[in-house]
C-alpha cells in the first residue's frame, strides 16, 4: 500500500474531480456523496496502481479511504487531461470491507 500521489490530492482538494456515468449513478443512488469520495481519496491509501488500458491516462489508481462518517470507501480513478485542464476522474466507488 502506498500514499496517494500529491498531484491527485491537489486536484481533488481543489474540487477538480469528474465522475463517469457509472459514478454519477452511484452518487444518485447513495449512500455516499461527492464529499465522501473526495475525503476518501485525500485521506486514503493506494492499494493498487495499474496501467490504464484505455490509454486516456498513464495509470488508474484504486484507493481505499474513509468517508466523512469514517466508513471505508473504495474508489477507482485516474488523472485525465483535456487540453490544458487536468482533473481526477472517478470511474467507480462503493463501500469497502476491510
């Protein structure tokens, strides 16, 4: 397990975060919201780092961290660059069992 890369922490701390269609569905269905996901990424731990198969980013990261209530949250995402703009793109997230 590794520390979340500083670039990801900076992007998420500034609110530079996007959700996939699946991620937006998960937000809508609950019980976690965008603030929970941000908290989990900022204060979490990288449990897996792998090459991005879609080639949109170099890597995708699996991060497990605490929601605002302290519940463990699994988040999978990657840094996406569009023109001069970078954002952390959340592919999926859900409650995690430890």
